[in-house]
C-alpha cells in the first residue's frame, strides 16, 4: 500500500512538472526586442522598423520593414537611406535626420558606460 502511494505521488509530481517544463524558454542570444527596433513612426509613412544590418567589404545592406535596402535607396515616398552602420541606419527626410537602431537607447547607454 505504501508503495502504491509513492507511485501515485511520483506520477502526480512528474505530470505537474512536465507542464512547467513544456513552456518555451526565451532565447538568450536574441536581441531584447526580438526582430528589430521598436520602430520610429513618421507621419504619412507609418512605423519604420530596423531588423538587420550587414556591413563589411561589400556594400552595406539593411532590412527595414522587411525590405532589403542599401545606401541611396528610398524608404516610403521620401525617406533616403544616407548610411548603414553596424546596428544602425541613418535616414533623411527633407532636412530631418532619422536614426534607426537595433538596440533600444537605454541598453545602448548602459553598454557605453561599461
């Protein structure tokens, strides 16, 4: 009888812990915003979200709103890509300069302090 109680208790504990273990864990290697910057909202254009930058020997490439862009390309109707750097992109709309970043400003400022 005691053995039966032990088996029942073990089954209950294992079945309960299996539900807890089945929950997905966050990926520690992904950036905090998962999938890019929170985005910058511009009137008439909507949100601009930077997801990726690639710089190096070849011409730099970035992904904004799911589209591959290079320096000189336009985003929307009137936003020109003026620079692509590791983790950030510079844009210009008329005389206004805009920076999109993969990391939120509060994380960047904490990294710069170290």
